[in-house]
């Protein structure tokens, strides 16, 4: 049996996009080749993620042997030390405006404290194994609550990933479209969004949102018919995702995360902020999250985030919100009729 040493158990990979003639190339510190030229027309972001996914697939380890690589380095990847705890997961970090990408095993506490970092969704090419199938609970009402919790967790996880995978300049509307694409894609990364769905989101005439995602190299549009929009996701982490029925329920939950509240009449920025809050809200209607995390998810500045929260409060989607004394955490509460504990995820 092969004995694992510190070097063989070291699961952290970094790639950089560097300018070369005749075009950009990837440089990986773990590979023997100095640089990997990008194929013609390939997006550097997608190529970097695909390269990292190959490393993760090749260097798999059992869960009990994986360690937090941030802790191994004295938690130098985030500004302040909050204690290393939680399960070890694969996390993706984008640095220097998307020119450097790091994929590493880190605990959930370090991942939450590191800027521009997202946990890789379960079952993607970089993960170890798909989630086991959930058995249905014979007790009345338990399946609805479990499905809601599963949908909320998947939306939260996907929002966090997209916040790092998409450019900072990506608009809130494009992020909402990307979320639906990520949750509704098949194993090959193919997406078919019905025009009725986009019409319900009031985004059916927003070709500019698809232009943003295509320009970012995140997807490639196919032929559009009178009933649907087709696209192929170029992001390697979005291909090979299992459990499509559960992800479809999550996509439906993302359309109406707050019961008794109509979000589609709001601007896209307010809708995205409401969705980010709902994905981090507990069953009692209260929630808490770091300011840095919320601005990362919404693609906004702290001042813009405060304005969005005030708008949600004036629209009665939030009962109240405030920042803690240290000004680095936001606490909020939903109105009583908008508590999400019993909100169904299927329609």
C-alpha cells in the first residue's frame, strides 16, 4: 500500500494566465510543461478552470485524508484568523482580476473568510463523489422541509461559486440568468431555458445579458427558437453535475425564495440581493452574513449593498436589518408572513 506523505496529500493547484505571442497561455506550477497555450477562441477563464479540474480528478484522496491547505500555511489566505473548522471542501479562488486561479482543499471557515473564493459544487469534475440519493421520509411534511433545505443549500452554493467564476463587472441580471443555467444544465453542460421562464423573470428581451455571459467565456449560445433559448456552458465546473431533478427544484426555488413576495417586479439588483439573503436565512426568518460575502455575491460595493437592503425593507421584503458593532456583519429579519421554513420548492 502506498504511504501518503505531506507532499502527496498536498491538494492545492494554481494556474496563471500570462500574455504570450501569438496569444495568452496558462502557466501551472505543478505541471512539467512551462506553459500551456490556449486553443484559438478559447476563454482563458474556462481553460484555467478545466486545467484545475484535471488536477483535482487525478489527485483524488479519501475524505478523511484531506486537510485544510490554508491552515497548513498559517491561514495566510485571508485577512483575519477566525478559527479553522468545518468540513474540508474544494474551494476556487480568483486573484489579480482573473489572471490567477487557485483550487485547494480548505475548511468551510477559511473558505468563507477568503476573498473571491467559492466552494466547488458537489458532483462537479473537481469533487470526489456525487452526493448519495436521499431517501424519502414517510412522515408527513418532512420531505417538503428537507427539499426546501436542499434547494436553499444548492442555491447558496451555486451563488457563491458564480460570484468567483463570473467577472466582477457582470450585471445582476446576467448573474440571475447564469444561476438558472447552472441549475438547469444537463451532464454535458447543455441548457434549454423556456422563453416562458425568461418571460416570467422579465428577462426574455434582454439579449445583452447573454452577451455578457458569452463575452466572459462562461457560455456559448445556440440557436434560439420561438419556445426556448439554448446554450452550452463552457465552465468546466458546470459540466458533469449529477442530480438534475434536485437542481431543477433548486432553480424553481430561486425564482420565488420568499413566499408571499413578488420579486419579478423589482430591479435585478434588488432581486439578486433578496435571493442572496434568502439563501442565508434560517428557518426562524433571521439571518446573518459578512458584509464582504454579501457584496461578493451581489457584485456591489458596501454602500450599494446598504442601499439595496434599505429598498428591500421599504418594499416590506425585510422586516429590519442592521450591522453589528464591528460593521463587518449584517443581521436581518424577514416579515412574519415571509418566513421560509415551510416554503415548498416545487410548484
